[in-house]
């Protein structure tokens, strides 16, 4: 099998590089979208997948082992034996020396003749059992055992495979049509080679190469040298590094193989047995997609030389830049790092400015939406004017009924018939009253709808206020918002008064009509009851409105507190822009209000003119009808004048009494509602004023200490990063620039300082300051130690740095002991002499 190790490494590197690349993911998604379910994978796989690393390692060492064996390394073995003198074959100087040291072996001395009974004999013979040869023998046996273990598990596994992969895709890439038609067939039938004695082992299969290694190792064991030392003891690790093992290239390679076999812990091979039934797995499909994407890239640069040149230039430029970066001295890299940091800060500032512009755009959009809602309110007012016209028409109808009653005076002979007709007309008028009641209900529903829209409008205004409050926390804006709320409350009161006036007018007209037709005091009482119910409904709505206003004020106060805490650090930098935007917005709203008032006045004048014209025409018609009736009924008036006069007088008296009672009750209710509303408004204004005063004091306090946070943050964050750099240097890290930049971004601080309101606990980061708690009327900084330590539980891996100013060093050391006991981390105390504060301590830490 071919060695695909470098291919696979390149494949994994490409996947890591391209996983976040837009073009790569675009091509992958296009291939996925083109899947019609027709992809196929057929065949079977029976294969021995061998890790060629150990095979190559043994193959490369075999020639060196052969050479080491051919060297026939040996040594002269000397054997010393003390034997009887008659058995000694050869003696030498060592024998004489030994005998002089062991005089007990001397039998007799006669003059210069010395006769021993025993003497030392030395026998010398050659031996191959040197340490290095025993290392070779042990290595060959170890390698043979290593190979046999894997060979025995693989020899009976079949190695016949057949794979057929087919995939078709028709895709549009950036207005380019690309067709992929993949038909891959791989068939293999491995057979064992008859002749393993080849010069180029790559001509053999992987399994045959293992067979060849096994045969070669057995041949080594059958050499004369290995047979000579076969019975010698094997060498046990660790090896003794003799000069021969260290310096001789053949034995040196043998030692390298020894170490490789000891360190190799993997299985060394995999036996794959898999059948494919036509269904392609997601893993195979993803691999084929990757191949198609790479093929598309290769064909693109093959057919577009210009693209190849551009990509080559970019590649060379990137390599040159990396080489230049690696060659730059430390100071240059620090300058580049600083420039990159400045660029990142500039980019962050541009992002913040874009956010501000987006918020200003949202303000303009919400202003436009408010104008649209005002147009809807104008339409509703037009509907109310239309309803007023209907009421006028009903009044005209009442006049017609009066005219018909006058005609009854002229027709005595048809009195009963006319009475019946009047009863029918009475029924019609009852229906009309019911319709008017329905109209009143519709008006109430319209009032509810308008109130809901007003609530929605108020909610949108609150959203607008929240968006503006993120840009500034000036007290002047809060007062403007309160003024807007007052204006809304006054508008609602005006609308309620108008609705009450309209309903009162409708009720009076209905009561007159009902009194004239029914001539029944009970009906008038019913109308009064309905009027009281309507008043109760209005009172309920007023209470609901009052609750809504209270809720709005409470929500506003809560939101105002949150906004003051969250954005106090951004006030000074955004005041100017906000004032300009606020002035422009006020000018725009004033212009809209003026245009609206002019249009409303014009519409009102036009409507009044139309009403006057209709009223004049109606009067003329009434005059004509009266003249005609007078001419036709002059004879009958005298007979029925007295009776009708009594009836009219009684009815008029009852109507007048009912009108006075209703008007009195209505005025009392309206006065009571107005009184309650004014009392609630005064309370809301008083509470809002108190909250504004508190907000002013807190904002002023925060402004006083905000500069301390900013100036100390630069000092403390640099100290944290420097300490972290020292730790990295201790571990021998050289390229630490990126880690230091990430560390500086993660630095946060918790500060305790004295302010005019008391002791303040706040947090500070690059995004600004957050006030967590103010210990009012407190001067001892220790009141905040416990709360500060509780917030340090989420501290990251960076070292802790404590800065202080305006307190003595024993106080700072006591604070350090408390922080160290709470976090269990190493701390460093630094005196910020550049900071002039009346009591200030801070802890700098990191977040993960």
C-alpha cells in the first residue's frame, strides 16, 4: 500500500485552514444543496492497513545489523588455572609471579633450583561473546518477536477489495455553472510474492515486506556469529553505552532500533472488513465534497493564469512577511505590537461611533413613528367630529318629532290614528336610542383603543428615552422626560374632559328626547343610572390610567438608576453630540406641533362653517314648515291649546329637573376626578423631583471619582501584564506578545474609594465603570472588603495586583492579606504615587 501519511497530514492541515473560509464553506454548501439522493458506494473492503513507520524503521536498520555481524567482533579470553606441575603445558612470567606470591605451592628448594608441586597455567582463546554482540543477538530476537506477533495476526486475513463510488453534481458558483461527475473504481487482489529477494522493497506489497523482514531476521540468527553466542545471556535494558555502541555507525543504528521498539506502543496495523450496499455515509460524502472543492480550485487556477499569479504573489508576500517578523529584533516587535494595539483601539472607537450613529437613526425612526401615531389620533378626532354630526342629525330628528306633535294639534278627527303613529314613531325613537347607546359604547371602545394606543405610545417613548439615556445621563434630560410625562398627563386629562363633555351633551340630548317621547319620569331615572354607570366606568379608566402613570414613573425611576450606574463614564464624551441631537429633535417636534395645530385649527374652522351653513338651512326649513303648519292648524289650535300646554308644561318641568340633577351629579363627578388627578400628579411630580435630586447627587459623586478609576486602571493593568510576562519568561516562553495582548484585554478592576456620599464599591474595565454599591455616610474603606472579595471568586489565571493611594501601607498590607485568604492567589501590592486620592484601594484581576 502506498504511504499516505504526508497526504493525510496535508489533508488535515487543509481542513484546519479552510474550516472558517467563506469560499470553502460556500462550495461545501453548494455541493450539499445539489444532493438529489443518487450518490452510491458499492463493494467490499478486506484489507490489512499497516502502519509503515515500524516496517520502514526495521528495514532501514537491517543493512547495518548485517554489517555489524560481518565485522565478527571478538576478544581474547584468558583462563587462569592452578594445576599440578606435571599437568602444566605452558608457563610464563605470570606463573613465576604467582608462585612467588604463593610460596605454599613450593615443594623444595635446592640451591637455585625451585621445584613446585602446583603452578599457575594461563590458557588464551578467542570468544565472540562480547557485550556488543550480545546486544545484536538480543535486538534480533526482540525484532523477530515484534514482527512475528503482528505477522501471526495478519497472515490469515483476506485482502481482496472492490469499491465503486459514483456522484454527480450540477451547481452554480458565482454565476458559473460547474458539473462534477465522479466515477471511482478501486479493485485489488493481493497475492504473496514468490521471490522476496528484490533490491527495491517498494515493489513488494506491505505484507510481503513484513515477510521479507521476518526472513532476514531468521537468516541473521543462523549466522556463525549468532550460533556461537546463542547460549550466552541476553542483554537487559537499560543498555550500557560503550564506545562501540556510541561511535560505530552500525551499532549506533542498532541502538536506535532498540529504542524505537521499546517506545512503540501502538498496535501497528488494522484489519478492515466492510461491505457497502450502495448507501454512502456522511463521512465518505464529506471527503468526496472536499476532493471536488479542491478539484474546482485546481481547475480554476489551471484555466486562469492570472488568478494563479495573484495567489502566488500573495503567498510569497505572506511568507516574506512572516520571515521578516521572525527576523525583527525584540524592540521592533514591541513597536509592531504597540501599533497593532493602537489599530485595535482605533477600530473599537470606530465601532462605538457607528453604534452611536445607529442609535441616532433609531431616534429619528421613533420620532417618525410618533408623528404617524399623531396622524392616527387626528383621524380618531375626525371620527369624533363625525359622531358629533350624527348627534346633530338626531337633534334635527327630534325637531321633526316636535313638528309631528304640532301636526297632531291640527288633526282632531285622526287623533287616535295619529297617537298610534306616534307610538310607532316612539318605538323607532327607542330603537334610535338603543343605536345611540351602541354609539356610546363604540365611543367608549374608541376611548379604550385611544388609551391603549397612548399607552403604546408611552412605551415607545420610554424605549426612546432608554436609547437616549445610553448616550447620556444628564439631569437636564431627566427633567425634560418628566416634563414630557406631565404633558402627556395633561393631554390625557384634556381628552378625558373632552370625552366627558361629549358624553354629557349626548346624555342631555338623549334625556330630552326620552322625556318628550315617553313622558315617563322612570325613563329619565334609568338614563341617570346609565350616566352614573358611565361615570363609574370613566372613574375606573381614570384609576387604571393613574396606575399606569405610577407604573411608568416607577419604571422610569428604576431605568434611570440603571442608566446612571451603567453609563456615568460616557457622559462627558457624549454631552455635546446629545445636546445637538436634542436641540434638533426639539426644533423638529416644535415644527410638527405647530403644523399640527395649524391644520387642526383650519379643520375646526371649516367644520364650524359647514355646521353653521347646515344650521341656517335647517332653520329656513323649520320656518317654512312652521308657516305651513300655522296656516293649516289655526282652527284646531284653540281647542287643544290648553290640553297640550298642560302636557308640555309637565314634561318640560320633569325634563328640566332631570337635566339639573344629571348636570349637578356630572359636575360633581368631574370635579372629584379632576381633584384626584391633580393630587396624583402633584405626588408624582414630588416623587420624580426627589428621585432627580438623588440621581444628581449620585451622578456628581460618580463624576468626582470616575477620573480616579481611569488613571489608576492604566497603572494597575500594566502591572498585571508585567507580572504575567515575568511568569511566562520563567517558563522559557519567547513568543508571548499575543498572550500579553489577550491578557491585557481581560484585565478588570474592583475599586473602593471615598466619595462625598460615602464609601463606593465599583468595577472598572475598558468599557467603563459600574457602581455596585454606595455605603452612605461611611468613611472606613473596610466596610466594602467583604463584598469586594465575594466578586473575586470568578478571577482568572493572571496574578492579582493591589494598588492604593491616600491610605498608609499597613492598611494596604492588611487588605492584601484579606484578598489572599479569600482567593488563595498570589498578590502584589503597588503604591500608585501618581494618584492623588482621599482613600483609594483597587484589586486588578482577569476574567476568562
